[in-house]
């Protein structure tokens, strides 16, 4: 899918999103995704996945910014790694982000989409290095505070 860069789409979709998620690795969870403005026109994404018993499965803070080649960049600091992972949109305007330089035991991808105003989908894919990443976790969230869902 190509179109407007996701960094621009989300810059117009500031707010807090809440929903449910599931996946073969995560199991069912509650998701909270906060999208905030950065000074350069990009966005800060704070994402958490918590089991229905209150256990934290995943926490991350990411910066999504425009890249000089027309492909967005996603810089992810998450609870499963001591390093910041750098992802790049697979194509200009794309919603799938691939690691620029995979490292460690896994190859990772993320897919972030805003299929309609007030709706975010955030998925993580991974596999052992050398294998094709498969979806392990997907959150589907709706805007609850901030933003303009009808704009």
C-alpha cells in the first residue's frame, strides 16, 4: 500500500488509542497506543500490551519520522531488547517497516496502519534470522482521547 507517508497520517491523528490484541506469541491482550507530536513533524508512539490479568507483555517508545528518500523511518526502543532498532518503510508511503540492518537472533518487521481516522492497527512480525518474519502480535485500537475522529 502506498500513499501519504504514515508519519504525515499519524501527525494528523494525535491522541490515545485503546483496543484489543492477539497473536500466536502474545496471546490475547489489551493495547494502549499513544501518538504525540515531535518538533520535526514526526510522531512519538508509546505502545503497551498488557494481559487481561495485568501482566506487561510489551512496552515500547518509537519515533516515526520522514526519511530523506521519501520512506519513513521508525526508531523503536522496546522492552525485549537493550538496543534501539531502526526500521525503514519497505516502500515510499508504505505501512510495512523492515529492519535496515537485522542483528541478533531474530529478523523483525512492524506493520502500522491507520485504515480510517480514529483507528490504528499495529502488528509485530518476527522469525529466526534467515527465515521470513511471520505475524506474532497484532493490536487493533480506536481513538479514545485527543484527535479529531471526524476530520
